[in-house]
C-alpha cells in the first residue's frame, strides 16, 4: 500500500530547523510497517531527511501554496492509496477534488479554528463528511474541531494520537542541575516569564544552569547572561540535552495544541513543569507538575521546592522514566493501526470486474465462440460480478467527422463506466484504442488493478510482428500485468509483469464428445483470412495452405476436411461445431514459425471437443500437455505417418482424444485461467499449482 505524506509548505524537512511536523513524520516513518511504500513530499531543501523517500516540490513566487500543492498532484504516484496531509486543511479541499477516490487522512497539529480551510464550522463539517480519517495530536485540538458543529459527528473518523519518542534503555545516571526551556523565544511561549523566574532562582542556587532551545525572528525579549541559548538544533540533540537535564519548563501563555515537551522530557527522565494551557498538560506524567498560575513567582517557588529536595526530585525523575508510555514503536503501531483498514487488498473473491474486449455484437452471433467470452464465463463461475464492454462495437457505431475512429467516445465511456461501477479489476483484451491517459485516469478514481491479455503471435519476422509488439507494449508501464499465449521468456523484447496463459476451454462452448461418435472424415482443419472479414479474400494465400496440400499428397487414405482454402469458405458459429463434429482428428497449426507455447485458440476447440489433436513438437507444448493427451510430431513426414497410424487405431485414437479433453478441462478450463489472471494481477501468493508454471 503506497502512502503519500504531504508536509506544510514552509516545513523544513531536515535535521536542523525541522519543525514539529517534520520530526513526527521522520521519527515515526523509521519503525512503520509501511516505510518502504511511503513517500514524503515537501518543499525543496538541501540534505533532506529520508533522502530516498523524500520528493521535493516546487512553488512559484506569487502563488506559493497553490503551485506547491499542484506540483504534488503532478508528482503523486498514480497507485498511491492514502494521502496524508499535515496541518493544512486547505490542501485537502484541492486534492479531494483532484483525487476523489483516494483515501485521505488529515492531521491537525494546531487549533483547527485558526487554520485556513477549517476556521469555519461549515468547512469543518465538509472535512468531517468527506475525509476518511482525522487525527488530532491532543484532545484539546479535537474539542476545538467539533466545537459549534451543527452536523452529526461521526466519532469513528476522529482519532487522538500522541507522537512517540524513541526511548533509552536505562535511566540516565549523570543527571545534572540543568533547567531547559524549549520553544520560540517569545512572550506567547512565556519565555519572558521563564527568564525572570530563572534569574531570581539562579541568584540563590548558583550550582544550577539554564538552557534555552529555540529562536524568534522578531525577537523583543532581551537575552539573559544566566541562560545559554542554543538556537535551533536537531531533535536528536534536544533529546540528548533532556538526558542530562533535570527539569524542563513549558510555561506557554497561549493555548498550546500539543504537549510535545512533556513527552520528550519524560522519555529521558526529565521532570516537566508546564502551564495549564490547551493540550500541554495532556501528556504530562503524574509525577511532573502543572503550574497553578503562570507567573515568574510561581515558577520560582516550584523550582526552589525541587532544588531544596534533590532526593525527592530524583525519585520523581525515575518514576517519570519508568512510567513513560509514549514509546516511538508503540505509538507508531497505533498510527499504522489507523492506516491498516485502508491497506486491505481487494478480495480475490466477489470482485467487481470490467472486461473490455471485442464481444462481436455486430456480427449477430457468427463470432460468439471466442476467448473473451470464455474468460468472462470463467470469471462469473468464480463468483465475480462482471460488466462487459465491447470496445470494437462501440468504435464501429460511433465514428464521426470530429472523432473519425471513435476512440474519444470509447475512452470517455470507459471512464464513465468505471465511475459508476467502481471496478476492483479491469481486464483488457486486444483493446488497442484505450490510451495511457485513460489508464491513469482510471487509477485515479480508485486503486483499481488493470491487466491485459493478448492472443496474437509475437514471432519475430512472423505475421504482423511489429504491429503486435507495439500493441502489447503500449500500456505496459501503466497496467499491472500482461498475459500472453506465447511464453514471455522467448520474446526478443522486454515486457513488464508478463505471464503465459493457455488458450482456455469452456464447458459451455466445447460441448462435443467427438471420440464417442462414428465420424465421416478423419482430419479437420479450418482457417480464415480474418475473423471480421468472414470470407476468403481473393488473391490472398496463407502459408499453411502449402503445408496442407503437401500433407494431403503424403497422407493417402486419410480424409481431410479443410475450410478457408481451396475456395471453401471458413465456417463460423454453429456451422463450425457441426463441421468439427464430423472429423475424429484435428490439426493444430498456427501461422508463422513455431514459438514456445504459442497456439491460436483452435487448440482449445480441438481438444475441448474431443478430437485427437496433432501438435508440432517445436511448440514445446509437450511440457504442459501429456503424451497420452495429444500427438506431437517433428515434421511433415512424421505427421503424415502418425495420421495414417491413428486413423487405423480406432480404440487408441479415441482413448487419447478423451484423455486430451479431460486434461484440457481439468487444467486449462476458463475458470482456472481466469483465477490465474486474478492471482497474478493482484500479486496474490499462489499456493495452488498451475500446470503451465513450469
């Protein structure tokens, strides 16, 4: 499952200068179960954290945020499942329109009422209704979000999540008398109050020291010689300081959305003193302290009480350390648990499937018996909901001057069909008019899987080789898998995620048991000059005609029944079934030179209907078809001898033909092939052995 994390525009994703968002994202990514499939998108910076996972985004001078989010939309991987947006609800509105069917998780690090895109109750209502999960870094932030909402609040969408910190194994033995202030050095954070209290405290307790970590661009509070200011430093260094420090002070004057200071300080056994503002005290250990009033006098009294009882302070520190519950790994598990429901893979049962191929509606049943319908039958028998789209029929009916090949109509209709149907899987069969752009748009709608199957030969210097190669390669970068009736390992070009499938047989189509019949003729062979043409083309010669004519001369006494040659028209539909039922044997001979495993779908028709089938040994189909299921020949002379032999071996011929039919229906039936296509497309671990996986 791919996750895209979008940082706020001004967030600096590097160790020095990293804000709270960057620290949270970076630290939790390390131990996430989704770390390998997660990318972080943020403003271009030098030396970013997680270099291999960070995707820099550009922005222009005048429309910084808009161009920043637009660049994210362009660079987002199309198969991303979850988009996580941190602290910028206005980004959500733009991206939800752009990617309406992706899952969105919106993180609030601050008061939603003060953020653009969630400041009004109306905006928050829209977010609540259209966002998949909303994560708040404190109960206080959550309360601010639901305040004044008139709509029903679906509490299952709202989650409070506290960031984790990687702990240390043992309590630090070298605790020093150090006070730490962490945050912006301004009056909102209470830095002026802190300095006043500490100056008074250090005049009495001279063995103690004060450290401040943070900065302020518009600084008005003068520095104090009693407090050493470190400026902005890496979070790792902050944690090392907490390890040695005894007390951390977070006395914010304004409502603080999150108590990160108590979390980090507690992880190192450092006692926290905080004001009761916003979510600041939520993560405080019971052994740490909340100021009754946020004044320098109150801080001074609290520090004095602790400094005068060092044993009590140490005991409290150890309890804080031992009671620490916001460990990075446990909190990351909680975060991954929020994501997990969205990670569920589409089931490989009861899928919604769109099957796009040529179902030949315009030919009035003449081409009813085709592989597309066989596969559709298999998918339905497996229990899937299958919606069929006959692409060639749509193209044929919708040509116009503005759209001469009707490809615009087809691509638009496919997108609209998917919007209405929301398929889990789209299967393409020779759907050449579908564009790469359409595939990308389909995947933007939901995380649909898309595969293609291809039946035509891919033999170099063979029939239509360049054309077929281009057809099958066109979409390989956008789709999930390709299935061929040629073994992919013998192709002379690379084809991503490609797999072999046999031509499927189907019990609804292959209905004859010819081996039970007394046949009038011996050898059946049929071809055509194009299935759509339907009739012979004058002057066209198929190379197989020469082979058949020579074979007839060599094979005296064997009665041939051939179609598509010698001025005998091809046979289709029921006429084909009637013709094939008159012969006891069939020749599986494809165009061009033999290529590993390649065969036209005639092999399914011959073996599935119970004819003794003769196959060229060079196809290597003997690897997946047993010797007692078909007859393999080496050359035309060997074929001739074997035809004569089996014509006269009636009992043996019928036995092998029956074995062939049973073997085909057991191992190559449309259910099995359809199941294999689904398993490979979804990259499901295959426990079942498929016969052709040799």
